[in-house]
C-alpha cells in the first residue's frame, strides 16, 4: 500500500475566496470514507490576478481515493450534487492532480 494525496486546485475570482473557503470549514462525507487520513485547505498568498485554494486529501492507498471519487461521481451523475456555472459562482476553474507520497517526515520525538 502506498499513501497518496489528491490536490484540487480551485481558482476563484479575486476577493471571493472567503465565500468558497467557508464551504470547507465543516467536515463533509469525505471524512467518513475508509482510508481517509487528512484534509488540508491551503489558501494561496500574494496572488494578484485571482484567488486560489488547494484542497488536499491524503489517503492510505490509491484504491480508497478511487472508491471515494467513484462515489462522488455517482452522486453528481444522479443530480444529488449539482453546482452549475452561473454568474453568481465565483469559481474560475478547478483541476485535480494526484501524488504518491514518496517520503514523509514527522517531528522527532523529544525525550523528557
């Protein structure tokens, strides 16, 4: 088993990032999926053209992520989660990339 991280990069109209960021403050169903380890939401600093968030989820193994992704796509296909592009939607674009966690360091344990 090889740990992996998925990163969804979301570009947002300048000044609208907090409207999207609030959507991630409360844990969603992804947190209940088998193999889920961690979610981090990263807010890009010092961007002049647009705002950007990176939604990073880490999984025990690629198979767990794939199962979650299939479930999510199934929900979208059945209309349970539809977010259509409209003038009120400040999201410019989003791109999903995946990474194998090749090396990971944790803090050294300090002896007392």
